[in-house]
C-alpha cells in the first residue's frame, strides 16, 4: 500500500471508524508527571534519555495490550520521541497501523506561552517543516497542537484560533491532517461563555477554508450537551473529538456519552489505574476496563 492509498484508508477510518483516539503524547515537563502516575518516581532516572526510555516502555506496554486495537481505538497521538523509537523492530507509527490498525498522529506543539488576554497561545514551533517532513517519512497521518483558554476573552480566543489555523494550513500542505486543540480550562468560571466565543471563531475559520482542507477538532467537553453539533457536521471537519481535561475517567465518560457523535481523545483518563509494578494480567485488566468504558461512551 503506497502513501496515497494508506492516506485514503486512514482518512476514511478517521471519518467513520467506531472507537476513540488514545492520547499518548505527554512530553517535556509533563513526562515526569505521566511516569509518576504510572508509579515511576523521578529518582528512577538520572537524565532525559533514561526518562524517555522508561516512558517509551510504558507506552509500548499500553500499545501492545491485547485490547488496544482497531476494534476499540481508531487513532493514537504520539510525541516526537515516541515517533522516533521502534516497537518490535518497526517505527511506532508503522506498528500502530500494520499490527493494530490504529491511525498514528504526532504532537507538534512546543508548549504554551505566558498567559495573555485570558489565554495561552502556543510557543513558536521551531523547525516545523523539518519535523513534518520526518513525520511523513515515519508514516504519520496527522498532527496535534494544543492551546489553552482560561477566560472568556474574545480577543484572546480569537488569537488562539487564528494561530491554530495558520499552522494547520502549513501542516495540511505537507500532506498531514491537523488536530486543532484549543482547550478550555475546565475550572474556568466562565467556561460556557468561552465555549460560545470559541464555537463562533472556529466556525468562521472553517467556513473560510478551501473544500480540500480537512481538519480534526479536539475540544473540551462542553457545558451544554451537543453544543458542537454544528462543527461536527461541517464539511471541512473530519471528526470532533473530546479531551478529558482533568475530569476523572467516570465524569469524562458520563459527559462524553451525553454528546452524540463526539468521541474521546483521552490521555490521563485512559491510563488511570495502571502502574509499573502490576503484573501483565493485572495491567491488561485495568487497560481493558478503561478502553471498554471510553469506547462505550464514544459510541453512545
């Protein structure tokens, strides 16, 4: 299967596949936190290389778990270090697609800027073209980039969306499908108002796209059920997926199930309860339970 055929198959899978996207993309400063949640303390590694090796072992264990497959999961988001490592002799993206039938994505953002106008836009993404070229070589299908909205500030939210779509164009030109993630802080006191402003800004930018441009939206679970239904049906939108955003797994699944057609792209909620010292049987039982629950909420 050449890249064009693979792209078409993966695009169709993202449009119509039943299941959810697994977010395995914690990186940089969030990696020690992810490892701590897994039961690996910072004293267990002496430098970044040891840390990234441990996190790759953790993600490999998750990916190789029997229920982590196309029957439940349609995509997985990786970060750069994971993309550049292998599982059983194959690049991680190739293993995901060839062995599991799961569409691979890459996190490309470099973290958040300082808070301004109630938001944190993305830091400059240095060497983005080179990263995207390597992603194409590694058989990545799409990318993900995150901004953060903390207040219902119209100017700030406008800047978040403008930046996201500007970079999304660059990504699409490289033959990749961008996941646009303007997260809204779940603890924001005016979260519902932020959602109103964000929805309008996203719609405006989507309407301005050429019909050939396809994007995926990754949004915080809304205060009003089915609030993003208009975005889900937009011709330029492949899929709208939801982030857990700090909600517990049970709360995230409950809110997700109340939104028709919205599917999960969970990270913390997916791996809640798994630890380094569990036996493979116990580890797989916990992962199986999480996958079943998130899958059920995603197809409700």
